[in-house]
C-alpha cells in the first residue's frame, strides 16, 4: 500500500514507519523537517515531505495532487487534517488520547468523583450522549473541560464524522526514549543526585494507564495487519501491566543501585511530587484495553518491567545533558533545600499524630490480611510509637 505518515519522527513514529517498511508498504513521511532521526530508514526508502501539519496551506501544498491508500495522522492539527484528507484516502488512522473520558481531566465530571476504573472505549461519551446524539461542539463543551481537552474530544468526534471507516487510537501516557515530558526523570534525577528521601503524594499509589513506545507502535501496526477488523473502531492502548508511582520509584532505584526512603504526604501538600503525578489529583486514571487484545490479538512486545528499566537506563545516559530543557517541560525545580524543610515538618506532624490518644486503639477489622498477626481478634496494639514508630517509612 502507498502510505503517508504525518509525523513519524516522535517517540513512536520510527517504530511505526520501520514496521510499515518491513511489511512491504511504500511509506512517505510528512514533518516539519526541523529535526531528522537516524532510527528512520534512509530517504531512498522512505520519502520525506517537509511541511507544517498545523498549517492548512503548508499541508495542502505538500500533498497537492496526491492520494494515499492509508494515512496516519500522528502529528499536527487533527481537525484540519481529517477535513482535508476527505477524498484523498479511503483509510485514516488517527491518534488521540484518553482525556476524552469524563473524570480524567476534571474529577467533578462524574459522581462519585473521578474516572471509572477500567473504562471501556464506549464509555467515553456515555454521560454526554454519543457521537450521534450530540454535535461536535456540544461534546467539546460538555463536562467542564479545559480548552485543551475539549479539542481532543472534538477531534475524535470529527474523525468519524468525516471518515466513518477510520481507526482511532487513544494514547495514554507514553514512556520510553525521546518522550516529550519524561515524568520518570523527576525520580531518576534524584537517584542520580543521591537524594535519600523521595516525596510521593498519597503514598504514590496512583495508577494510570501507560504504554512503552515500542508497545504503542506494535498496537498501531496490529490495526494495519487487520485492516478490515479495525475499520470504524476506537482502541484504547496500554501495557499489559500497570505500575503505581511508588512501584516506578522502586524500579528506578533498583536499576540505578540506589535506595529511597519514601516520604508519604497528602496530595494537597506534596508539591515536589506534582511533576511526576502530572494531574491535579491522585485519582486513578485507568482505561480498559481488552478490545484491542480481543479483536487484534495485541500483546506487549516488551514487558512493562523491562520497558521501565530501559527507560531509566536511557534517561540516565541521555537526559543529564538535556536537564535544563527537560526541567522546563516537567516544571520540577529540584529544590532540595525546600524538600528537606517540608520533610522535617512531616516528621513533626507524624510524631504529633502518634501522640493523639484513643480510648480504644482502632484495629484493622476481622477481615484483615497482612504481614502481622490478625489484629482483628483484639484491639490493635500496632500504634506508631516506640520501635513501631521508627519502622514507619521516612521516620528516623
């Protein structure tokens, strides 16, 4: 097939382009030309069109007089692209994101607050009416969304309005080499700097669907391999396993031969954890990915544990020299003096809380399962004082 890839130089693009070439397709990539990547095939194999996919005139000038069997819209102004590609391709593959789900960007979109755990593709617009019941403008404006999220919602709706046989992928957080906002760097950098303590929000137990760059490309290519099955479908993309923020920190530390003492702060005051949290709350943001597995047979190419290890190693080698640039994206000041002052107040707070007396010490209930004898048989003696106090994370 004659395929146009709009983008192709980002974190997942080279994997997709190389996969298409390996399948025998003729591939052209359209990108700004501001930077080339050596992981792409030579231009004798993959042709380059240099244009701005955010600018209508620039884009139309680059593809003037050309049609394609398949177009991948991976970068640029999606609403403009899908409009101008009508009649130029019978098959569109487009990239969006999981913020389309109510409760993702604004907990108050749903009751009870936050996303539903394991949200299926069909649930994204359930409280708002489907594509058929609501106009694109109404979908975009519903739910108290930010302007950024509203555009994502409107773009997805427009994809299928203009291209009913399109395949649309909802990307989650993408990690791996060359990621634009590498959240892991907030932990990796602190490990490289030898920081003893790591502040996490609400225990670092937040779960969020994520996907490694090679796994994302594998998912997209699977839809090409099953082009008839994937027509007219939306697919959530995500790794087979998810790790919470605390588990990611443990993987980072182990990979770099470091040890963190975790300091657990309420999200309201855990400001140093905000860059790696990247959300306004610690609610889980997990989507169901069973559709792509059942319909297209998707399975991870790289296990999430190995993928995170690769990501840590890559960042430790490549991001040290790019630290100032990355900091601007992460908005992480790495202000260790302020963190130490915050931790000192945390220690005092824990000590003050431990001193509050109860007439009868609360227990864990008779349903308890844990590493100590069941305290549900009597009032728990597990009070954070003395030796037990010193065993608490972050207490010295």
